[in-house]
């Protein structure tokens, strides 16, 4: 294959050199094409001698696969670039497809690239070099996509994985090597969706999970609605919590330290054990243990000891427990004394919204220096419901 005809259109400045060849446009555009021995011989034969090239020549080439305009190289050995060509590789083409360059010479080709929706007028472009497996998002209103850092929003659901293919949602904190939050589905006997919903919050809330110090720890969760004010109870061993049916004020406990001075003085100034619970509520004693730690001096005198409602002096308040004889506290050894619930009936007006106090009747204790801890077990009841 070679050049079969070559001639110049005479002009005062830029000249068009018309050349016919049996080569393709791509072959004509290769470096050194005009310097090939076969081409030189063919030109000299056609031109009756060497062809004289001019730097301003524009070459119109008729090739085996079409035609196109070329510029001449500075060394007159190559036809550099196609200035214009009607050549389309693989013609005929499909209407609506994108054209693609088929060679560095500028040939175009239909490679089957087509718009996903021909009715749309914008072509999405990448804003920069992207990273494999990163999620692309729009970075402007013109439709440019990129995988740079920023918020990616989906108006619907986000799905990680699919049935039979595991997927997880992973969140990293701002600091490196500081752990991750991972939501990973576990195998279940049935295809049941787990849904986490939030209540209507009146402010921004941050939930912090403390370190459970266990590799297989569980988050406590309730399988259904709970009753406000009731205690929780474990439902099995998997971390489920159930409503116990018992109010939180069902059984309560208080531990109160009592000095020797307070014990000796509680005849005139009863010692507070549990504060008043509030309107329409009453404290009911289940049991009280008075744990006496003996020091060195025995108690003397005094009178029977009991818990009472309110701070009435001299043990004259409404009884809230049974009594313990004064002589029992005069022992020279550490001892535990137990007071039980009182069997004495009392109207609400004398015990509702009243605190529990420890006092004694007859007279004050003297001389003793032993200390006490009162362990009070009680519950709170409503007086109007």
C-alpha cells in the first residue's frame, strides 16, 4: 500500500496538497510516514522527482477508510494531526450514541456509549481522581460527582449486604486507632427485621456506651412496654428486661450512721432515719437492724427504743416499729438489735408524709460511747390510691 497521487493547489500563502493513498488514515498519521522508502519512491515516480514541501502546507488525504486534513511536520517526514475528518470507524453508527476518538490521529468511533436517558441534557463528570470502592456523591448542583469527604445523604433506606451476603455499617471516630462502631446482623431462624426508632427528642442527645469490660456483653432491652415507676427484672439470660409488676418503691433500704452522742441525745432530739416521702405518701417499716459496735463504756439509764413517725421528743411520736428494752443496749459487747413493724394502728394525719425517726421514752441514755448503724428496710405506699 502506498501513495498513488499527490499534487499541490497553487496559492500565494497556505497551499492545499491533495494526496491519495491506499493506506488508512491511522497509517497516514504514524510518525515518519512520508519518509518511508516506499512512499518516497511512489512520490518521486508520480512527481517526476522529489516533492517540495512547505511549512504552511495543509494536506488533504483521501485514504482507504475516508478522508481528512493533516498538517505537515517541521521535518517534512510526518503528517501530524488531523485538522478535520469525516471518517468514523465502524460506520454506520447508532443515532444518539456518544462519539469516541478511535486513535491519536483524531478518528472517531461509535463504541456503543449511550446516555441512560436521552431526554436529559446534563452529562455527569468526575470532579477529581477517585478511589476504588468509595461512594460517589454530587458536589454541586450541575451534577459533578466526587468521592471527597463530606456528607452523603440518601432520602430513603441504606442497605448493607443482601440476603446470603453479609454486610455491616461501620462508623469511625475523629481520632485514629480509637475504635469503631459496627452494626452487624447476626443469623436468625427467620428473616425478621430489627428496627431502632427514636422518640421525639426536645434537644440534641449524646448516648455513650460505657466499657462493659466483657467481650460478650449485652445491651439491656425491653421486649415491650413498661409501666412507669415499676422495677425491672431479668427475662432469661440474653439481656432482655421485663416489667416486674412491682413498683420501684416496693422495697427500699437506707443505712444510717448514729454516733454515741446522737444515741444519748435522741430522747430530746430524735435521730432521722428516713426523710418524709411527700404528700399523700407514707413510709411503712419492714424491719430495722440497729448494729451496735461496742467501744469501751456501757450505756446506762434510758428507756425503750423504737422508730416513730415525725420528730416528736421523748419517744412520744406515733409508733412505726416494735420496741427494744433499754437494758438490752447496756450490754458490754457489740450487738445487733432488730425492730419489727409496729402493730399499732394510726390515722393518716399522724403518719402520712412523715419521716422515720429513732427515739426512746422515759429518759435519755447516759455514759455509753458505742456507735450504731441503722439498717432500715421499708416501702412507700400511697394514701389516696
